[in-house]
């Protein structure tokens, strides 16, 4: 019997156009499971690439412990904590380069990413909690919490952050593909370190040189002062804490202008420290100018009005601010500043309610469905329903 005449077949359909990178509409078009399966097929490097290793976690713990102390000091000094991801990436890359003869090999980019995640978690542990809550408690009560209570509170707050981060990360990063500045900066830093050796070496030199410069200025300012006090040297030299513009203006006879730059006046006294300069370099020009505008309005406009204009509140104290200085001024400006900051943050959070709701909507078995889809995609025979 002759073979049947083959029938013409329709041409294969053209592949659909690729969706733009980072588009959040991909969630509605393909579903969250498909987005994660695409990551599993195209991005995931497999279990053969070292990631979660002992040396990565150990180095992250060491660097994180160092940065935790630095973050605590900077937080108490400035009121906010700074990220440690980029610093830990460059430091660990340099240290592993030096230790290569001992370790036998250098960590890969994913291993270094595990290290910076560990360092960031450890470095940020002393940020918001110890800077805000504990310092406020000490200021109100006048004594410290027991060590066990402090460690327990920090531990459980860290666990709360981890449990909150898992569902929010899955939706905001995996599915929505929202850009997070700190994570993006850390990823670009790691890529540049592993793609351009000479450029990475230059960045490492700049990092450690800046660390040495900051340490030198801190020693000349605080270290020499401590040594002079211990040795009871009355006329010992040390770098002043603030640029003495008020003293210079008083010598020239401009006493009213000197009050503006006096730390006991309107507090426009530039501090001789690298912390604020470094923070300004990290946060960028727009944020820095916004903070400068708030500083000028609070201390250069509102504070003089409240100090020089009689409000008729009390015959004995007709002025809102009767005594100048940071503590007296900030006791009034804090109310407006905190109110505006809280209202803006809550409004931005409310405007993102759909993203937040989707982050927690899939907790009931969504991870199991993703695992099942992944299993059927990679091993259809073994994972068939």
C-alpha cells in the first residue's frame, strides 16, 4: 500500500515579540509562575556554581561585624544608617586577592554576592534599632537595657525583617522587577570587579586610601584630644571638631554674623569629619540639596523667627525659642520635620498598595505551585500529575 501523500502544513507561527526588560506588565501577561520559571531556565547558574560557602559567610560575618560598629557610630552621629554592600564587595575582593596563595582560589561573583549579603545583614543590624529605639529609651529613662534583652530584641526584629523580606522580595524583585538602588549598585560593582581587573584594583586602592584618610582625620581630631586629656597637656594641639568660623568673625568684629555659625547659636558650623562628606557623596546631589534646603529653612528662617518674634505666649517667656543651640532649636523643628516625613512615607506606601498586597497574596501555597511547575518543566516524567 503506497504511503499517504503528505499534506501541507501551516508555517510555524512567528515568535512573539520580547517584552521590555523590567516591565511589570509581564506579571499579568504570563503569570508569576512563568516569570520565575524563566529566571530558573535563563538566569540561574545551577548548583555547580559555588554560592553559599563557608568562606563567603565567614568573610561576610567579619566585615559585617566591623561595619556594624561603624554603622552604629555613624547612625548615632547622623541619625541614619549607611549601606555596607558596596564597601564589603570591594574589601572582600581585595582580601581574597591577597589570601589567594593560602586559599588556593578566589571566590566567584555569586560567592562574593553571598558574602556581601551576609555583611549587609550584619552591618545593618545596628542601624535603625539601636540608633533610634535604644537611644530614645536611654534618653528618657537614663539607664541601659540588660544585654540579654537587647540581644533578644535585635534578634527577633532581624527575624521579622527576614520573614517580611521573603514574600516582598519574591513579588517586588522576582515578579515586578522593581529597581532597588542598593542592590543594583552592588551588582554593578561586582560585575566591574570581575570584568576589569585593573579598574577593580584602582577602586580597591581608592577605597583603602579613603579609609586611611578618614582614620587620619579622626585621629587628629579625637585621638589627639584624648591623648592630651590623658597626659594632662593643657596647650596640646588637636584638630577642632568644627570649623571655627564664629571665632574668626568675632575677631573681625562681626558678632551678629558669628552667632549664625556658632554651635551655641544657629548651628551653621561645618564639622571637620569625613562622615557627613561621605554620606553626601553616597546619597547624591538631589537628596543632598533637599536636605540643605530643609536645613536652611529650619535653622536659617524658622529658628530666627521663633527666637526674635514675641508670640505673647507667656510674659516671662515671650519667645518660642528663648535659648539658641541645637537642642533648643530641634525641640521645636522636630515636630514639623517628623510630621512631614511620616506623612510623605505613609502616602508613598499607600500609593503602592497593590504591590504590597500582591507580595502577601501568594503566601498560601504559591511557593509549592512554583516548585511543582519547575519540577514538571525540568523532569516531566517524574513530576507528572
